[in-house]
C-alpha cells in the first residue's frame, strides 16, 4: 500500500495540531490555540454529521491540544510550552500504535471509513501495517527532535523543528514510495538491457509464465511476465473462476493451501486461475479444473454437466488487477484436490455461507462474487413470486367471469 494513502487517512486526526503549530508561529500561542481547537471542533462535528460516527483521532487531538494549551497559558512555563507539541504527538502516536497491536480488522475498518469509496482488501493489510509503522517512525523522529530542541536549542530553531520540520517529514514520508518506484524502474531498465544483450525477453525469468494484458472488454493488448503482473495494480490480465453447484442448494468451495502467498487458508471459489498467453477461456478453465480439483472432461460429461458463463468484472488489489470471467456448472463430484493448491474442499449450503460472510473465513474476492450471485438469485425469486401473483390474480378473474 502506498504510504501516502495511509497518510491521507490519518492526517485528519493530526490536522488540529498541524494547524495550531502553523498559526502559533505566525500569530502567537493564544491565537494559534484558538484556531487549532476551532479547526478540531469543526472537523469533529463535520465528520460526526457526515458519517454519523465520531472520529477518535480528531477528538483526541483536539482535546489534548485544548488541555495542553490551556495549561501552558495558565502556567506561563516556557519549557512546558515548547514540549507541548511533542506531548500531543506522543499520545496520538500511541493511539496509532494501538492499531498495530489490535487485530488487523480495526485498522482496515478505520482506513476504509476515512477513505470513503476505496475498498480495502485483506491482501493490503500487511502493507498498511508496514506503512503505519514507517509513519510512526517518522513521528517518533519528530518527537525526539522537538524535545531536544525544547531543552537545548534556541527558540528560533525550536520553532522550525516543532513546526516546519513536521511538514518536511510528512512530505518525505509520502515521497518514499515514489523514490522506491523510481529505483525499481531503473533496476528494471538495467535488467531489460541485460536481457536484450543476452537475447532473452526483458524482465522474463527463465521458465516464467507469460500472461496476456487486456482491456476491460477482454481484448488482448499485449503481454507481460507473471511477476510483472503481480507487482501492483495496473496490468489488467484475465483469470477464470468456476462455481460448482450440486443442484440441491449447495456450492463447492476450496480451502486455499497454507503455502499460498495470497489469502492462505481462506475458503475460495471452487476453481480459479490465470489465463495463459494464447489460451482461450475454456481451455484455461478446464486446465485449472484438472490441476486444482482433478476433474476431467469425461467426468463432467458423465453427469451431463455443462459449464455456463455467469459474468465478468474487474478486481483490483494492491497485488494485481484482474479481469475475472466467472462460470458455473452443476456437478456432484468426485473431486481429487491437489494438496499443493487446495488444503481441502467441500460443499457449503447457501445459508451456511451467508452466516459466515464478513468473518474472515472466505476470501474477499469470493465474498464479492457470491454477493453478485446471491443478489441475482434474490431478484429472480422476487420476479418469480411477482409472476405467480399475477397468474393467481388472472386465474381468479377468469373464475369470476365464468361464474
């Protein structure tokens, strides 16, 4: 996850302090405190009205600013006055650190609420925690420098360190990913040059799979090595998913192997995998069905099981961008899951799945896809019920006419 995105979600909690530091440097402590508290109260009320929920970071920052600033004005103690930003930042940093200690869902919920319209996937949680740790390091550096400046440096230097340096550190923090991306591009360029000199395709590891790059209609635009497609969102490539129903209201799910890089141990669609370069959807689907569940075409034909298309959708995570082609088939088994790919598999009833949604049992991708299917079934059931009501009404009318 880009640290600047995390910073964007957490900066509202620091805004009153940041405003106070800037206003204090220009207008003095009394005006700075009044402006900082006013901004904090306004921000808190705006968030409360907009989201119907209180933002704990904004509330904590504003309260601490009001308490520390009030004490500073009453005591007229220069050291306390200079240490005040460090004290407030320390408490807020401790609150942010609490997000690293609590279960990951707390961080996911907070970031998701702050960044409305952006869906946080479970795959992004490790990157979010890493970015939050880096931000806390930057905040800790600023706290240490502020304390040092308050105790050992001049008022002018303290003013810069406690105020302007905070903006500089945040700017450097937000610029880290761009620097890393630039270095990665340079390394990639050197690797490409080396590959061209050796006659090997640039960026392609020996034996690495090539994946097609497509637009959102599925039209092939080019190709890229699998590793390049998994270095972040942007390189849209096709994948196939298969939902397997038994005909009695249950669907077969696989539990991903514990050795998987993404969502190990989570329950997922029965079959899922990439479409290889030059491979059509049906070929890719049958290959994945054979490799993951050991099901061959004759087994499907023995039950007159026909694979039907459902829908397609785009799925973006911090790891990759996929154009998912989803299919369904009615097949009761048998299955022979590959232990390297699938830890176990079984049929789940629809009520059983609904009861476990949002608990971390399933992959986010499966929950998204199941939601589409479930809503479609519910709409179909409502339409059928409406048609039955119309048919009953017409039958009643005809009966009345005959009488």
